[in-house]
């Protein structure tokens, strides 16, 4: 069998080539990474299709086979992709928002000891908007009854039309504070402009950046200078990387108490308002050490699937969920179709409780 | 809120008009049907575009709004179309796929008694493609060890490029059948063209329609004429309503054993291959009586979030999940990044088992 | 032929039913429209799937055929859809942004007599960002040479990462003003926060609202209180209706000098940065009287198709286009891949000029 | 800017490494190919996953980064795959669909001398579906009158619901052929399954693959074995690269007469049925030598913007457009909202003619 010996010889040559390829690929990655670091001073965009195209053209011109130009293109594209991924990973490694170790986990602690990001599953609930003392108190009582600690207190509503109900403003916050004090609740409220900051911090315990403001640098930086925890809501068309960079805008100013909220992406289907992107939860947990919660109201835009979505939120590994609750959703001044009434809310809470035993403090984001 | 009362009054008037419209539409259908029966004596053509056009013209001449003539044209065209289709449609008019009662639930029973759609949670697993006897048997043994009953047996792979590995074909099915018999497993295999039907039914227990064929009427009708259960995979850009109509194509031919598989939609994010649309599960269960399963491999396109996605699938109310498993994913001939190795598969199974106690036979699709 | 007489009789009955349906449908539309007007006080959302679902259920319960419930569902869904379209049209009819007559056309006139929205095709050009006096002047000279009147003067750049180059700020505006005065150019500059308004109006002739701020009510209202023309850029995930409502936020404060800029939507393809939605141009012209321009730089994100996109912009009926020009794009501090160098810009201008004779003042948005 | 110099230096090093990688990869391929030839004497299986796995393990053991083992696995897997496929691929390795030189341009010539892909702009028109002799002839006469050469002859309609009108089938084709012969027109018709091929080629001059079948390998290969020109319609969710690969499936079987048709992508906006992706035209022309046409009917789904879209199609550099025309769209059995009536069609033709002088044979796809 001389062929067998010949095969063995050839295989040794292959092994040798493999090692040289390994060395070159790693050297290439090192150089590319250095370029990446220089480029990052100008832009967060490392990917440069024009440069890649030029490199491919040059390689094609000198290629004499046996690999075809097409095959080499495919191989080098893989090399480019791997290099790019490495550079992006390095770029992210310096971000404050980025998970550094498997165990790293931001836990946000409120004045009353309530924590978000520990092993508990926090429910944030309340009406879409504060409408009146009576409406707000009815919900607050129900929340307190279910052991909820953090209540929505929305006094400024971003609306598509300038003629839609825009919220009660500061008088709404006064109502919310009064009710919250009575029932021992913490308040979270959407801030729409940096100019509201001073006033708002008098009333609320936690700030909320809405989806439309997720990429508003002035506002992000302004809340980044406060010491209030911030719920940051993903824009419905934001990539996860953009979402993390938005958190970085806040954190880069010193405020590290950020909670990421997944809320559904805009897609083509018409049976829901948005498409809940549940995979975002494990991916965000994997990349970042921040708590992640799931908005089950805006993602679906319909209350009839609230119970399965609540179960799904628990199962996803999220640190909590956000749900809209209204004494009588059919007459709500906004988001009527997605708010739960109080009975539905209690039904949802029962579903959540049934799921909690399956939840343990996990470190699955630590690797695979 | 006097406006709310006024809205209620107006809605009552709408309800009253609806009933009158109903009565008139049905009366119209009866009369048109009688005309149709008379016409059929002279001609095979019931459809009379000239008559329709004349009716539209007459209506336009007397219309005083608020509907524009264009809108009325569109509405009456729908009425004409419905009337025209009445006789041939009536027999099968109610979509077979549609849930008729809260309790309705299709349960698919396999030859060995395995059921899909009952209170169990079925796992369907196996490699992306059959590659060799050894590869296939190694997975089969692991599945049997975990109590899995249904195994992927993919011998024809739809690929983006005509030069990619296209599957082993019938020899692959022979391997799969031999291994399945040894381990007491049922096989499900993707059929790509009606011409493969006869050959394939010799080897497999269940057919699989891939996403690319979800709207291929010839293939849907062909499998609809068999008595094999069919897994129908949602196209990554199909609306849920289109998905249900695709199932109807199969069911309208007599085969009611259809399993709907959610598998992620194409979106803008780049951290996953597709975006798992988990809300689709409760929505499909609400609208249809068919079993629904979740493909956790193609939805994410990455194995490192398989465990949370498996938990999410259980929590969503799905009847099962589908996952790709390969002895050594790194050398797999396709879908390398998303297949679990056997240890990862066992880890996923442990997660699923932990979730099962939270699952009870639910009727939440019955309404809200 | 007694049957022929019978057919004639039955057809008369059909005609009679048609008229009654017409009357009922219009009556229904009137009532629904009144409901819509009451609802609009609370929300811009008229569509109410829960109510529709309830109406369908009631109709199904009393339906005795011959139309099946499925057919009636389909017919009533068409009626609902038409009614909804009517209500939305009425809601929009009151908007300032909405076209009222076929001839209505907003023409914006600048201090030097330059007009946007008349029969000319205006080119707005300039670098992505002001980087230095030299860089800015080199572009300005080229623009002046080509007869361009309006120049980009971006001193504040919204960036994904807080560590990216964020623009030169006010010193950049000083450079731009100095250069503009020398070459007789008008300046347009992005405003990121209402707090910049006072400073910025000292330097620039026209304001620019970026995509990320398209739904920032505070900023929209603030520029709505100025007398500067405003370019409003569509968010990459905004529906056209949302885009028009954003313009309405500005106009409702009194500033009617708004220019709508289409700039591509976020989609799944990876060969372009965004997908230019060219149909948006005729649709926006049809619905609104405002000038519409096309951003050919951000829509594609690559310069190599700038010439065909510029031709397409002219052909679409737009009132102008916006393009990024840089003396040396490869070293630009942002958007390197999409900026044209000066030779490419001149080539693009030649293409535009070749197209202009095909352009005539058209009234095609007046109806169909 | 010393950093720019440093980047240039580092890029030179990258270029150097690229060349070394090229040399090693090709050397590796040569050696592997020799092994393959020896192995083939013992077994038909060249693929040896055990050997691959051993090589990966060895590389992982010596890897010192910066690439992670996982990344190197992925890269070497690509190298293994490319090597494995080398022999069978080499013959046809360069994609047939891909443009090889700036001047390369496929021109398809029909029996009567009509050409697609030359400097003319071809209009393909006709009703959505053949409904009757009278309907079809009325359109044919109008087309002939306008100098149109190629007519839609759709006898099989892919529909969402199995109960919708599915086309007249072969009798429809008989009508179309008869009418086409009378008016000197060429016919193009959608083929839904390979089993229709034999029958259909008797009637039509050109085949049409619908969007739903764009990734149906059996059908693509079947039409690839004919000598009929094929219009290939992009799926509404297909990336451009997937679209080109679909063309490659046809061309790899020998039929190079393929026409690519852009038709709009599924997006989130609701004012159009799909979003016309006009940038696809220059991008497809850049990458491929095949003719590209624009479907202005399905992209918009509404006839009132047909004229601007037709102008845009000409301006984009496309080789033609496709438009639906019906004598009386309001009573059409499908696609009523988007078909033009004959007067509207003539108006559109006038717009197209006005644009043609701006069109010259261009080579802009040759580079930038």
C-alpha cells in the first residue's frame, strides 16, 4: 500500500500548512485589530466594504489556483468576517455596558430596598397614563394588593399626532406621588426632554426613556448625570447593538443604574402591534450586566395574549416585566386595546407566580 | 364622560345597520343563486362582467356619499365575488384550519401511539442533514436515551446556492430508516417536490414542508392527499394569516394532520439569523385547533441561547419544539452554528423538564 | 323563454337590494365617522380590532345563510376596512400638512430668492460634517461652481456610540457661516435639542431635524415656533402617516415652511445601509402640499449607485435631492462610504441635468 | 493626521499577509486534491469528518489568539468545505450569473427579433389573469396599438387561499395563444410546477417564475433545462444575493436566458402593498450581466402612482418594466387595485416615452 504512505506524507504537509495558516490568521487579526483601534477614534463603524472589495480584487489578480477566485472570495470573506467580529468584540470590551465576567450583574436598589437584577422577578405595572386620582388609586390599590412595588406614573405621553391626549403633565405627577405615598409604591415616569428633569425628580423614584428618545443624546446624557435609576426602552427599530450604545450614553456620564427594556420590533405582521423579540433577553444578558425586563403590553398591543407572554418573559431569564393595567381599559385615554383590567392583571400575576419556581439564579450568559 | 355614552348609542346604531346588511346580503345571495341556476341552463359561465359593470355604474350614479364611488366599487366587487363563489364554496366554506370551539384541539397520533397536540410536550430533534450512518446513529442513540420519539431525517436540503451540499437523497433515507428501526424512532423528512412523494412515504412517518415551499400550492395539495402527518414550517416573511391559509391548502385536500411550526421572521437585527416570533404561538392556538411547535434552531441561528429559547417555547403554550442536534456541529455540512452537540442537547432537555410542571392543559385560546 | 323573464325579475330584485345596501353602507359610514370624531379626542388610533371582533361574533350568531360565516366575515371585514379608511381620511383632512386641493403646493422662499417646491429641482449638498475650514471651503467652492444654493452645515452629529466624533459644535458653524458668506451659499444645519435653537439661528438659514428626532415633540414644537424653514428627515422605521404627523407637530405651532425628506427605510437587505423608498415621493406629494426631497446618500449608504439614484429622484417627481460631498471621502470623519468626492459629485450633477428636461410642473397628485 | 499613515502601513502588512494566505490556501488545496485522488481508490467518500475533527483539535491546542478557538474552528471549517468542494466545483466555479467584465451584458432575443437587455426599454404588460377571450383581446389590441411586444398570459395564479380564483388553466393559454397570434404578440406565463412544463411550452414564448417559487430548486432546475427565456421574480423577502443564486440555479442547468425582476419588498408601511426597492436595479446590474426589469404593479399595489414609478424605472437603468393592464380593473378577478385601465396604460406609456431620450447605453455598473 504505498498510497497509504503517500497519503500520510501529504497529510503531514497539510498539518504543516494548517499551522502556518493559523499563525498568519492570528497575525492578521492582530494587525487588523490595531487598525480597528485607530479607526475607532473616528467612527463606531469598523466594517469597510470598499477596502474589502479592493483586497479581494488584488487577490483575484494574483491568484493562479487551484482555488477559483470565487472560492477564494468566499474564504477571504469568512476571514474578513471573523476579523471584523474580533474587532467589534474588542471595541465593545471597553464599553461600560458590556459584561466583563460571567458573574457580573448590576443590581439596582431602590430607597425601600426593592431590587432589580437580583434573583427576584420584578413586575412594573400601572395605567398607560395617569388620568385622574380615582383611576390611579384604583390601580395602585390593586398593585399593592398583589405585592407590586414599582408603578408606572406617566404624565407626559409621546403621541403620533399633536392633537392626541398628551398627558396631564405635572398635576398628574402630583396625583401619582400622593397615591404612591399612601400605598407604599415607587414611581417610574417617562421624561421627554431634559428641561423636565428638575421638576420630575421631585416626584419620581425612577426615570423612563421612551423608545422615541432611545437615540436622543441630549436626554440620555442628561439622565446620565442624575442618580436616579433609568428604564431605557428599546426603539422598535433599533438593533441590539444600538440599544446597548444608547445605554452607554447614559452610563458614560456616570449613572450606571440602567434597566434595559425589550418591547417588540416593528415587523410586517398585522395581528400584533409589534413583534416581541424574546431572543433579545438572553442576548442582552449575555452581552451586558444590566437588568433586562420585558414590556408585554406594547410588544403585542393586545391584551388577549398577556398571560402567555408573561410566562414567556419569566422563562426567558428576564429580571422582570412591565404591563399596563387600567380599571376600565375600554375607556382609557390611550392604548385601550392593550391594557389589562384588574381581573386580567390578577390572572396574569397568578400565571407569573406559577412560573417562578422554574427560575433559579443562572449564569448561562457566561458562555456556551 | 357624556361622549362615552354617545359612542355607545352610535355603536348600537352600527350594530343595527350590521344586522340589516347581513339580512340584505343573504337575501341578495339567495336571489343571485337562483339567477345562477337559471343561467347555467344556457351557459357554463355564471360570471358576467358586463352585468357587474352595469350595476356598478348605476350605483355610482345614485351615490351621495360619504363613501366615494371608488370605495363603493371595491365593496360591491367584494359582494359580487362572494356571491359568485357562493355555490362552489358553500360546502367547504368554513376554513377547516379555523378553531370552531374553545375546546377544539387536533391531536395527531402516530403508529406507535406518540401524540402531538395532547397535554405532552413533544421534542423533535436530529441533525440538520443526514450525513452518514455513524453520524446519524450517534444522534439517534442520544435521542432514544432522552426519550425522544420523533427524529429529523433530512435527505434533501434546500440551499441558497446550487453548488452547496444538497443532501444524500434516497440513500440518506435508507440510513435513517435503518437507524430509526433500531432505536424505535419515528422519522420526519422534508419533501421538496411532489415527485418525491411516492419514494419518500416508503421511508418516513411524517412529512415536512419547508419554509420556501410554504406557499407552493402543488406541493401542499399533494401532501394533502396523503395520510401522513405534515409539519408545515412558516416562511420567514409570512404573515400568520398566510400561514394558516397554507395549512388550509393541505387540509382542503382531506389531510387534517397538520402541525404548524413557528421558526422566526426575517428582521433587521444581525445578532440572530431570524427573530423568533413567540407571540405567534398563542395567536395561532387562538385562531386554529392545530398543534403548534417552535423551531428554536433556525429562529436564532445560534446555539448559545438554545436553553432560554427552549424554556420560552414551553412557556408559550406550544405543543413541542424542534431542535437540531449533531455529534460534532463544527464539522457539520450545513447549519454548523446552530446545531447543538449532544451534551448541549442533554442540557437543553434538562431545562425543558424543569419547565414541564408549569404546563397544564389550558384553554386560554378560548377567548379573553 | 319564461326563464329569461324570471331572470329579469330576479335582477330587478338584485338592483333593489343593491340600492338598499348602498344606502345602508353610506349610513353606516356616517355613523362610524361620527364615532371616529369622538374617539379622535382620545387617540389618533381609530382602528379597534376588539370591537370588530365583537361585531363579527354577533353577526355569526344570527346568520342563517346562505352566506357562510366565513364569507360574511370577509365581506364585513371589507366594510370595516372601507369605513376605517374613510374615518382616517377625514381625520387627516383637518391636518395642516394635508393637501386640500390638487393645485395646493407649498413653495419655500429663502432670503436670496431661492425657492423649494416650485418647478426647479434643488440640490442640497455638502460634507457629512464640518471638519475644518479647508475641507468645508473646498466643497463650498465646488458647489458654487455647480450653481448649488443650499449647503449642509452639520456641526452636531447624532452618533450610535457616545465615543464617536460628535461634530465641531458652534466653532463649526462659525466656519460654515464664513465660507457661506464668501461663496453666496445658504446653510442648513441639524439641531439636536431645543436648547441649541437660539445659538443656531444666528448662523444658519434653514434647520434640519434628523431621523432620530423625527418623533421628538419638544424639538418639533420648538422649531415650529421659529420662522426658519425646516427639513424634516423621515425616521428609517417611520410609516408615512407618522412622518406626516411629525410635520404636523411643527406646522401646528405656526411654522408652515417644512420640507419632507425621504431617506430610506431599514430592511433586511445587507447590500445597502437602508432601502430607498422611492414610492414615498409620489405618495407624500399626493397626501401633502409640502415639498419633498430625496436623500440619496443615507438611503443607499454607498456612493457607487449615486448616479442612478439621483436620476431616480428627479424621475420620482421630488422637488430636490440631498447628497453628501467631501473632498476626500476615504478620510472623512463620518459616513466615509457614502460621500461623493468632488469629481463624482460633478458626474452626478451632469446626470441630474440630463434628466431635467423630462421634468414639467405636474399635477398628477391631484387624483387618478 | 499621523494615524492615517500608521493605518496605511498596517494595511500594507495586511495586504502582505493576504498574499501569503492565498499562497498557502492554494498549496493546501493542491495537496488535499492529491489526497482526494488517492483516497478515491478506496472509497467514494472524500469527506472525512474524523480527520477534520482531529485537525481542529490540533489547531486549538496550539492557538494563542487573538482569534478564539471557536472563530478558528469556523474559519478552518470554511477552508475544509472549500477544499472538499474544489474538484466538483472547479468546472463551474465562477457563478454564471456574475458579471465578469464591465461590458458583459446578456441580450435575450425572441423569435420575432424583440430583444431584452439591449439599449431598448421593453414593456411587458397584460391583465393579472386571463379571464375570457374578450377581456384578453381588448388588452392585446391596446398593447399592439402602443407597440408592446410581450404580453402577460397568466393561466395559473398562486393565491393565498385555496378557495380563491386559481386561473383558467390550459383553456386560458389557448385563448392567449389565439389572441397573441392575431396581434403578433409574444407570451410570458407563470409556471407553478415542473409538471406543467411540457404543456406550457406549447403555448408560450417565455416562462415566468413567481416570487413564491423563487427558491424552489426543482422548478428552477426544470426551467433551466429548457431553451425558453425565463423571467425570475424576486421574492418579497429575498436578499439580492439570494435572488442572484436563484438565477444561478436556472443558469447552472444551461439556460442562460434569465431576466431578473425587482418587485418590491415586504416592509412595515401600509400605504403600499410592498416597498419598491429601486436601488436593487443598479446593484443587480453591477453584480450581474442579466437584464433587469421592474414590476411597477405588485411593488406598489396601487395604480395611482404608476406614472411616477414608470418614470423611476426608466431612470434607474432597468431594461424594462412590467405592468398589469385590464379593460375594467374594478371587475377584475384578482389584483383589482393595482391594474391600470387602458386609458391609464396609455398615459403611462406617454410618460415612459418622455423619459427615453435620457436613457443611453451606460456602463456605470463597471465600477466607481
